[in-house]
């Protein structure tokens, strides 16, 4: 693999490149042809989504004056919501999402902020939007 200048790459591109290097170094010989490229493409696709979620949480947390140390919990909440919406886009996920809300409210997160994040996440990723 060619080394590229690290300064010209985004954070996600550096992350995917690091994953690809690690995979080529450790798994290349043990996988069937084409499987490694598929793994790297899947990782790259999800990394872009995860970065969009991270940026969404960061923007919302700054508006809501959420301390930096607790932003991680809101990010994890958003990842869970994204997973529920992605795995079952064709069914009503209200109960699953209520469970996620309850779980994080009990852990001390702000219910209004959780609702804002869920709504923003639906619009940002275009999944689970009811018409």
C-alpha cells in the first residue's frame, strides 16, 4: 500500500487507511480473494456514518451546553438508535426506541436532548422518517 501524506486526509480517511493497513498485515493470507476489499469497503461506509453521527452529537451538545465528558454517552445513544433504525427500517420501532430512551434517562441523560438527537439523526441519515 502506498503511503500518502497524512495532512491531506480527513480523520475518517486516516482511520480507514489505518484499518486497511492492519488488515493487510494480519489477515490478507487467510481470507478468500475479494473478501478483504469488501471488509475495508464496509468499514469505510460505516466510518462515514459514524462520523456524521459524531458531528451531529457534537453540534447538538454545544448548543445544549453538555459537558465534554458526558457527550460520549449521547454519542453511544445515537449509535444505538441508528442501529435500530438501520436493521429494521420497514417496521415500527417505537418500543425499541422507547427502551433506548428509558435506558439512557435512567443513567442520567436529559430526555429532551435525547429526543432532539433522535429527531436530528432521523433527518441527517434519512432513515426511519415517517411520511
